[in-house]
């Protein structure tokens, strides 16, 4: 069984303009990508992340409408 640092609680989503740049900045500053980048229906991409203190959140780049 695979364990994950994410719990069954709510996950905050933050919209960003550029997922790749955001992921690079996150990792440069000690954060991690736990799951993703994944395509979402209707366009855009999402990734579940963890900050250096263990706080979980997700980043979302919206697709073109």
C-alpha cells in the first residue's frame, strides 16, 4: 500500500500563470511536487504540492477559454 503525506482533509488550490515556473520556484525553495503535473478536463494543468514545512496545497493553471 502506498502512503501519501496528503490527508483526507481539504486541499487549497492556488491559480498560477505558469505551472512550470511555479514548480521550479517551489523546488528551488525546498518544496516538493507530490502528484502531477496532470491535465484537467477543459484544459489547464494541476499539481499537488508540499511546502518545506509540510503544508499541502495544489497549483492550478487554467486552460484557455
